C-alpha cells in the first residue's frame, strides 16, 4: 500500500463541529520569526541615516555585489542586452500575458465624482501616485510574471515612474519589465532595498508605494515602513483550497495541489470534499505525480506539513469552510460551479469549473495573481489599478449654503466641545 501524503481531517456540521486539527488549519499568520523584526529595524534605521553608504554595506554583506560607477542602477544598455537574450517563444508568451493583463486592468479605472447638493459642490478626484516601487525576488528565482502583474496595473493607473528593485534580476524579469513599462531598475534586494525605496537615497528615488513579494526580511521591512509609504500587503505563504465533489478528476486536483505546494515548504494545499473516496484517490495521485516533480522535496514537505483533505458532510459545508478559511486561491471542481461561486464570499481569486486552473490565473488569464493570503481575503482584494491611484475630496460652498449650514454645524461642534469650529461657520453666515 502506498504511503499517505495528504492527512484526512473531518469537519462536521453535527454537534462537535471541527476537530482541533481543522481549527489549526484555519489559524494562519504572517507573524515573523523571532529576531527578524529587530534585525530589519536596525537595517532600516541605518539606511535612513547613511543612505547609499548603508545600502552598499548591506548589499556587499548579503549579496556580494558592488555598485557600478557609484550606483546599483542597471544601465539601459545592460538592460536591453539582457532582455534580448530571452528565447523568442518565451518572449511571445510574456507579450501575450501582458496584453491580457493590460486588457483586464484597463477596465478597472475609476471615474471622478462630481455632485451638487443645494449650493455645495462635492468632488472626488482620482489621480495616480507619482512614483511606485516594485520588489521582485532575484537570485536563483525567476518571476517575470510578478513583474507583469505589478507594473502593468501601475502604468494603466497612470503612474509616471515605476522603479524596480531586485537582488540580481533574471533576463526574463528584465524583458518583462521592458514590456510592462518599468522606468528604472536597481540591482538591490532585501530590507535595504525596501528602505532605499521608502526613504530615498542619493541614487535611489523615494517612492509613494512599494508592492511585490519577498522573503521574511522583505515582508518585515514593508510592514515597518508602512506609514512612510504605502504598501500592497504583508504576503504570507501561498495557498490553495479546492472544493470538489465525488465526480471530480483526482489527477487534476492532485496536479493543482502540487502546483501550489511547489512554491515553498510553507505553502498551503487543501482539498475540501464530501467524498472520502475522492480524497483517497487524490492522495494516490499525489504520490504518483510527485515522483517526477523537479521540486519534489519542496512540494512533499509543504503537503506533509500544511496540506490536508478536509471531509465535510456536503458541498454547502465545503462552502462554509472555504468562507472561514478565506483562501488566496479557491478552485471549484464540482457540479454547478458557477452557483457555488456565488456563495463563496471570501477568496482572493475564485477559479470556476474544472478547466479553470490556478496556474492559468498565475500566468495568462489576465486577472492579477498578487492576492491576499493568510485569511486576509476576508477584507483585502487582488492588486489592481485602484492600488496605484489616490482620491482627493473637493468641497465648495456658495454663500447661501454656508449661511444655511452654519447653525447645524455650530450645534454639532458645541456637542463635541469644539466651539471654535462653530464660530468659523457662524462668521460666514453674517456677511
């Protein structure tokens, strides 16, 4: 008998409910390992004080990279040469993905609002941020898709300058940056790169917002500079939850669980089903498919440590469980998937029907793959054009409206003990 990969847990609607193991599965966090926050805080403070000198010191220490002509910025000549080295077929795939991402995000632009209410004009003006920073993992990692997913919405939003930092960009990421409209690239990574973007240095410009994934040090740095700049989110481990009925294809489900688990050993891959037979069949497929996976060790550890097949009484119970879990990715491989999707209210992205793989969403569908993790889908949204635009209110009174509103304003101000507020309104009613 083959060894079991996916532990089976039970979440029953009957008295007793979820087991402690299921409760633990629901309890995810983006807290950092002990010591990371303190070490990152020291780096941030040093970069803020010493600027480029501190950035260079940490980059030498962690990445063993020296500045070129006094800067870590990648020249246009080197950038173009690296991008040109990408195989044409992959370049075409990046171009197709970019076109689809751009087409979807162009429909997200918000209109300004202009309302007249009895002598008071109220406007909401929506304008792009001036400068945005993208963090792109580097080294042995190649994430050109993340470059497209972060840079294209920023450019669609109208951001004039997009600055990318990466600890050693791949050729593919540099081509994606060119396709997406990135303006400048700096070969910097880690907490020092986040600090440089947040505070500005002699060579790295200060940005208004930092987006993009990174390791624990990058996540901690983003959390700590929030307030100096805006950020997209604190990303936790990637995760997928699949709702499937007994007629679903176990090979497809196993493939999708593995696709998520191969990201890293902390990834979450969860199946929720009323069919124990399906859960067992998926487990057998996992064992078979993992045999030939290049990243087998990573995926096996993720599934063994954080994966599960949760057995429920019905698809309705599976929906309830998914809404509590609030997954980054939610796949629906069940009958009436569109109707099930309507009842699923807390997920970063929902993949409707068996043919809609999470991998398609990661690369080519056109939606954004920067999604809330760790249960944040309860309140957060996918990255989009709205993340790169800010809203400014305009309020304009005429004389008659100022006089008409003076007494109510004064009454409200007096209630709150702020008589000066009331006086400023009443003075305008006497002219």
